[in-house]
C-alpha cells in the first residue's frame, strides 16, 4: 500500500493517515485487512460513528483510506452502495476580529512564537506549509513568499508584508541561523524544520495568555487572513489564488463570514411597524 501511495505521489500527511487508518481497521478485527470484506467495513464504519463519536468528515477520511487499500492495493471492487460515504458536515469556522488577532500576537510567549503567528496571519499559509518554508522562499525583491508543495502538491505565491519582512530579518539576526536553509529550523536539528506541533502549541498558549475564549488554532489564522482581506475589498478570485483553492466553492465560505456583508442586509423584522410597549401594557 505504501508503494502504491508513493507511486501516485500522495502527500506525506495523507500517506501517514491512510496507513494508520488501515492499521486501525486491521487491529479492530485482529486480522489481516486483505481477509476482511464489506461486512467488516460497515461494522467498522458504524463503530466509528457510535462508539468513537467521530465526525462525518473523519469517518469519510477513514473510508477513503480503506477504499484506496481495496481498489489500488488489493485490486478489488468497491461498492459505494454497500459502504456509502457519510454526508459531510459543513460548519462555519470561528473568526477573530483584527483587534483579537493583535491581542493574540502581543500575547505570544517568545519572539520566536510571535513570528510564527505573524507569518500564519500575514500569508494565510497552512501549518505544514509554514514549517516547510525555506529562507530562499522569501523573495524581498518581488515582495512575495513562495509556498512550495502545498495541498495537492501545488506551488503558489502570496504577498510578503513589509512588517513581516522586517520582523523576519530581526528574528534571523538575533538567532544567527544563517547555517540553516529552513526559515524556521528545529531547535534540536538545524537541518530540519520545526515540528507542526510547535506551531499549534504557540497558538494555544498565546490565546490562553490573551484571554481569548474562542477555540484558537493555527488554521484559524488562515481563515482570519482570508476573511479580513475579503472585508477589505479583495475579490474572490484573488482570494482563491492566495489560498491555493482548486475550486472557487471553497473560497465562497468567506462571503458568509464577512461581517460588513452580513450587516449590510437588514432583517425583515426592522421593517415592521410594531408597538414598542410590552404585551398587555396600554
């Protein structure tokens, strides 16, 4: 299965997830997965929902891994009718105001963690994309950041904020990391980038210190990047390119998150001629 995934140039995160999902499936029945069939898959799917309480999206990811294993590795048929994919749940993400983002950045524990959060918000990069940025990806001549090998193995360019460039230069001089090719090298191995967990931890700690009650995580800053740009007048096509979305439908979510667009439409209640006095009062 690993060989089949690598031949098709799947992303490393996808490979890890697919292998773990099939391993978990085999452990559940204490049997080699090539000896299991549709009945076991249906039972496993039901257990993921009922006992493990996984979301429809998570269950769908497990099924995608099993589907790849049976079709690509075992060369067997796969019946959608026997193992239907659960309908995806689409929830609007939480968004921070620009004031809350400023509070988050100010509350970072260290300059290093602050620069990570600044970079997430300034570029709209995904967590894995941020950790794999190289020094050579910062193009100060053209004022762009080259994000390479993003989701779907796609490269894209995003704007380089002058504030971010100044902060990166200060950070680089302070830590004397010219020997590393990575923009954010690991503290333990300069030849490797920082772990994505480091970015997650920095975000969690800053939110706690800032007293922000919302659930804050690195991907939330990507949503804030897109929403705040849209509210400032950036068109959807430009947002699609900056975010690296393959389908414009993915970008349309930021229309629903834009406060000015929501507030620009009055509720029908406001047009009713109502008596403001409480019921029963003359």
